């Protein structure tokens, strides 16, 4: 990602950033990166990581660590967009710049159905500003024993997939009426074509990478 010309000078947003690793790598080539999460402790740690790695950023890159609670409204009310509301609050100019973002990133954010609901709710609001926005989502299936199924199942994964229609579905494999059609189109990326830079790491069969966009048919 940090060496791909596909991301040169883009405006990008990382959701649920945690340590901020993905956004920091992207700042090597991007124009502007908004690294977001929730809670001062998480954001303070992320900000420290950004400062420690600032020397590797693209020369004119702007990197902003900002709070984004998926359960809150978006965009923030104007009275909440000033430095007096906290060091990680948004300014109006940043909100306007975020509308220009073409790239969204998230990793390891699918583990709770409630949070998955909140994630796709905020994602829809963010993508409506620019229907051509693309989200790249990395995830790993999480398995639990289900009393209903009396088996080990990936319930969280099933809930995640309920928000997506794949391109194969869209071609006619799954018939959905417009009222129930998901708001997002997903394409699973074959990881065999994605280099792995971590030594002695086996991705296994449960790590997935998805490319997600708005489903224009559901919006019309």
C-alpha cells in the first residue's frame, strides 16, 4: 500500500484505527489521512505513533488523529466542531475535506454485531458524500460455540455478510427486491496476490480482504 501509485495524493480515512498503523503507512504516499477511533486513551496512543513516524510521511502529507464514534451522528453538529470541544474534535474545514476522500480503510473491526451495525451505519453516511468512495476492509472470522446451532459458528461473519451483495449476487445469483437489497456491494480479494511481509506468519483460511462500495441500485 505504501508503495502503490494507486494511492498517490489521495484523501483517505482509517476507521477504528487502534494504533494507527494502516494510516501511518498510507501517509507515505497520500495527500491527507484522517486516522480515527474512539476514546482519548486510544487516540493519545495513536497520536504518539504518528509523531514517532512523521519522518516517513510524504513530504506534504497532512495526518489528523480524530475521534469518530460510529454511534454518533455524522457530520458532527457545528457547535461540536471547535478545538474547545477537545483536541481530537473535527473542524468544519476537515469535514469538508473528508467529503473528497476516495479511500476508506478498516482492519479487525468485525467482532460484535452491535458494532457491525454501527460501522455500516456510519459507513453509509460517509460514502453518501461521494458515492465513488471505496472501503478496503481486512478481517478475520471469529468462531464461537452457538447454543442455537450446537456447533462452532462464525456468527459475526454471517452478520457482516448480511450487509453485502457480491458482484456475483448482483449478476443474478441472488434475487433481492429493492426494499431489501443491501446498501453495499462487496468483492472479496484473493489474498494469494497480496504479498505477506510478516515472517513466519500463516494467514490461514479465515483472514479476508474485502473491497466495498455503495450499491447504487439500492439508492435509486
